[in-house]
């Protein structure tokens, strides 16, 4: 599976974290799950977003060349990603693609806006029954407040996929 965007465009100098791009230096399932959930909710109708794992980004600016990942660990991350996304309700499945940039292995998770929003997931992995809706606001993944939750529901009603 190819990404709908070139990896170089995701890492180009001057690109900073935004409502559509999140950089992670390594695999950390809980914050990654929340960001997947936020991109799936596509609060601003930007067609979701990308999580690039293997890139350090102090102050939201990617450090190049990237830190990279152990290529042998990528398959394990993709298997764990299946379990992580099973904690998102309703069911949602992003697209994960191993990538290479400047001789470094990366994992890119493409999360298009979901057709069944709003999505929610566990607030923390210790208590999976306590769930929240997440959205992207600027370069941050945040829990939606009550007004934003209502807006997510309204957006779902107006989605073309629900009116066909």
C-alpha cells in the first residue's frame, strides 16, 4: 500500500507538526491511539492526518536525518497497532506503511477521516472503560469538550456518506 503523500513532503524542512501531522520518536501506544482517534474524527474536515514514527521533533520541528526505527521492530509495531485500534469505538482501521528516508526506517500511519465518526477511545490504558472523544487542535491531540462533542455529532449528520 502506498501513502497518498510522498514521505519527503511529510519531513521536508520547515514542516512542523500541525492538525494533519504528528511526529513520534518511538512507539508509544497510548498517545498514538489518541492521535489516531483525533485524526479519524477529522474535526476540521482536513481528510485526517499522518503519524510519522521514528522522527524526533522538539518544538514540533522534525530533526533530520531522522532517528529512525529498528527495521525488525516495525512488524511488531504494526501487530500492536491492531490491538491499539481495537480500543477505538466505533471500529476504525488506519493505514500503516513502513517507509525509508535518508537510510532510516520509519513507520507512517495514515488516518483518513472516518465514515463513522465520532470516534472515542480509552483515556488511559489502565482503565479502558473510561473513554473520551479526541480531536486535533493546532498541533495537539486533546479530549473534546462538550461543545466539540456536539459539533462532532453534527458533522456526522451532515456527512455525505450518511445522506446517500
